[in-house]
C-alpha cells in the first residue's frame, strides 16, 4: 500500500471517530412541568394510602362540619388519610397552608372557599409538583384544577323567587350578606337582578359579617333591626347563608314577630330542626347536601390520580326545601329524599373501580 493511500485512510478514520463522539455528546434536557403518573387501580384497590390535605378558608357552623364529614368519609372509604387546615378566614394563612401541604408532598389538595387572587400562585406550585387539586366554591382557573360549586346563582334565585311569590311582588325586606367570599358575591349578583325584576320589593336594611360566632352575632344585629322597624314594617328576611338565617330566625321568634318570614340558603341537620320548631319564621331554604359535595370533591381528586379525564367545573344542582312539605316528626338530611324530589346522593364522579372500595 502506498504512503499516500495510508494517509488518506488514516484521515478517514479520524473523521469517523470525531462524528461518533459528536453524536454521543450529552445535551441539556429541556425543562418541563412535572407530570403525575396515574395511580394503578386494581379491583378498586389503590397501591398506596393517599394523603389528602383539606384547606378551608374557615370552618363555621354545621354546614362546614357536615362537609368535612363527607370529605373524610369518602377518603377513608378509599383507604386514604385526611388532614384539615382551618385558615380562620385569613386568606394569607390559607395560601401558606397550600405551600405547607405542597412541601409535605401530599397527593391531593382539596380547597374549600378562598379566592384566586390569594391562592392562584401557591396552587400552581402544587400542580407543578404533580399534586392534584380540586376546589369548592372558589374562582380558581389554573389549568388542571377542577372547581365544584353549588350553582350559587340558582341557589339565590330559587330562594328569592319563593320570597317574591309569597309577597306577591310587594313588600319590605331585610337582607343579610357579607362580601369577600366567592359564593356570596355570586349570590349577590342575582340579588341585584332580583331587585330590578321586582321593583315593588324594597330593601329597608342590610347587614352581615362572618365571625367566630356568626349566628349569635346575627341574632343580636337582627334584634336591633326589629326595634328600629316595628310590627308591619318588615315582611321578610333574605339570608344568604344558613348561619345568617339561624340568627335572624331566633331573633324574630323571640320577639314574637310572626309576620316576618325568613328565606335562606344552605341547609344542615341543625337548620332542619330550627325550621321545624313550632312558630319558626324560617320558611324556605335553597340548598345542596354539604356532605355529598365533599364526597364528590374527593372522587374527582381520585379520578385525577387514576389518570381519568375530569371537567374544569362542576355545578351541583340545588333544591328548594319548604317547611310546609316537611312532616311533623323531626327529620335529618338523610330523610329529605322522602319529601324533596330528587334529593339524595349524586352519581357525579363515580368510576367503576371506586365501587370496589366501599
């Protein structure tokens, strides 16, 4: 072989080795949002205990306690664990709790109330860590979050429509409301429209605040209103929260002002007992089952863990509960299906594999 041919061959080999090394050189991986691997489900059994953080803006009254019971009951039926964080109506504390749960590495964060302007960023940090998030009565719009609501617009309209029909479109009313809560803001939107729809109905007083003892504080405020407006000057009270309705009803009953009827929103076992008392002014309430809302919220979270498609929003249909349809004997939320058509457990967010866990 000639010297010239050897040089050409050697040059070719060096070029080939250089190309091979260049192709094998590692490249910097592109950054991407962490993805959660779906939970493997077999015969309704999950491979691990799921840790759930329930973060609440506040926990006041029996509606909240029944909601917590629904969440806890459903998680435990799936073999999971729940830790409840109560922010005591402090949105900054609520946001901090979301970050705490994220740092602890929970599988699911459930959010009860709160506002997106305070929670959007911490919720996104949770999502970026692969944590599943389902919210109730919140205005979050983060991609990947399912938000459940009670259809607060329908709740308000059903109660207000009953009020308008009973007053035949004319009368003086007291409204009890507080801002700063997403469901309250939505209910008030319908209330504004209601006053325009029924110009013969006049608001003579409006008050309300969320405190550590809302029902008792409302009762005291309502007593002052009753003194200011003697008999014949108030026809009805519209209470946009059952804690408001409880306080107002007790004040009206104790004052013997049986010409005033209360129209509320939300319902619990305690509320039902108050509505069924002899001489109770609480006539109507529009409501959903708080325990079932908690169960639905959990089921959506577990569907997410299993890699199933879930909606961005889900509205729970409300019902109108009129005292006149209730029996003489005391009833509970579990009994309402006998007297309120279609009241009962929802079939929302049920997957076939879940039935094997109950």
